[in-house]
């Protein structure tokens, strides 16, 4: 979604869009003895209410669940080593970014050896993995406002250089998750080299200097990277006031195109009877399709099975479904034509022979030999095999 000022809109919480859409959430008036004052706004702009008399807002709370929750074992505090091993994120302000350096030329060699098989030559994409570059990032950044309103309309180009707001995410992701499936195998210098190469194929400049093959990227220079789309996302989530910015942003539905229908109190939320009474509701009259060809039928009978014009041929069915096992020695099945072998089965009665064939046996005979023959047709095939073995 695009704003008038052409900034790209991104919703941090889809739930916020839904809850502040055509009908918002609950009213601030609580039933009974409930507190009318909500707690601090949630991250999506909604509000939560304290538990009072086993109710939170208009909703009942099971006190036994809350009591039992205190008994839940939530683990232990991690050791410093465990925490440091987990806390590897790299923030836009440089927090977590290690010292090191690398060139795009060295990064090209690493990329060809460990990345190109998934991300394509020069980061062009391929094999189901995302492209990392489509050309000059600054020029392609302008395509982010494109709308695909026609089949041949060029859409927005969303790759690292054009779309991502911060370069720190690239370093972090490569360091923690690449190359697949050898994550964590790259040194800091190798990651700097790969980042330099990706900046190179996106035709980046840092502090007015082109990132060419010999450009040496280090921590100091990395922190000077200015992404073309650094101001393209809202709300602003970075910094110590990020959460408050998000709360403030989603508290105003005008920021993302939602509406509130409580005209008397626009700041409140509504769950029922939110439509203005003055709104006119118009229903379609005499509409819809009524002239069906063929006419609609309410009959729910199964279609009548059409009998084949040709009579069932048990010999063809035997050849197609049974000859593989019963036509040769070595498969463990009685061979057609072997009188003694079949006599051992028929001596138990044909009903037993039919039953074993239809249901299958533990000796490896699948039901009906794995065919889709009906019971009647399968019995005909058994009769054929027995008749050829007398």
C-alpha cells in the first residue's frame, strides 16, 4: 500500500489492520463493576484491560487457569555464554557489528563458490531462491511505486538494494544463516567481503565513493551505508521509542486506510451496531442467474453405472493383472498350469480361494492382486486360472 508521499507502507501487525478495519474492537465502557480505564495500548494500537472480578473487559477469565499458570516451569535464566551465543543480531546503529574487512573482489570468489548455485550469477536469482540484485539500486528504487494495473505493466523491483531499509540485516542474515546448509561457517572478513560484493552488483556508493572490486569494506564504512529505501517503511520501529511509535501509529486508522464508524466518539472502538443509522442498505432485486441450461436439479441420486458393451474377458484380465506372479516360477505364487500347486489350494474349497484372493494374504498376495476388478470379475479370473490348471 502506498501513501500520497510515495512511501511504502508496511503493516507490522496484520491483526491491527483487521481490528481497526470496518468495525474496530470493543467499547471502553465495561459492564458491571469492571474498570473503565484500559491499560497501556498494545503494539497494534489496541488496548488491554485489567482482570477484575474474573473478567477482563467484557470477557470472562477462568481463575483456575490463572492460578495454575503460576506453577508452570518456564525454564532457567541462561548463562552469559548461552545468551551471547543467542544474542547475535546486528542493529542499524552498529550494535553487534564486528570488526573486520573485505573486498568485493574476494566476495565474488566466495559468492561463486558458496552462493551462486542458489542465488544465480551476479545475484540474479534462480532455483526458487531470491534475487539479490537486478541492477542499479538507486534507479530501480523508483519502481517501488509501480502498480501492476495491466498484464504488461512493470511491477516494483524488490531486492536487497532497492527494498531493504537497513544493510545491517544483510550482514546479520549472512553471518547467522548462510551458506545453506553450512550456517555459521563464514568468518567476519568473509561476510564483509560478501556484503561488499552484493553492494557492488547493486552499484552502491558509500560516502560518494563507488563500491568497486577493490573497495575495502570495514565496520567504519559499513555504518555509512545509506539504503535508498531507508525511509520507505512506516511506522518507524527503530530506536528506543520504536514501540511507542508503533502504538501511536496504529491508534490512528487514517494512517493505514481503516475507518471507525462511531461518529460521536471517533477515538473509541466498536464491536456491535457500528454502522451509522443513516446509512442506506440496498439489496439486489430480481438479480442473479435464473435461466440455466440445463436446468438446475435437486436430484441427489448417484449416476447410473453404464455397463460395458463388451463382455468381460477373464483371460485379458489375467494377462493384465495376474500373469506377472502366476505366469512364472520364482514369485512364490501357484503358476497357472501347475495342477499339483493349485490342487493344494482348491482342496480347501473355492470359497476359500476366492476369499484369499479378494482380501489378500500374508504371503504377499495383495487384495485382488492389486487390481481394481470387481469381486465378480475377480472370481471369473480365478476360475479361469483354476480351469487352466486341471
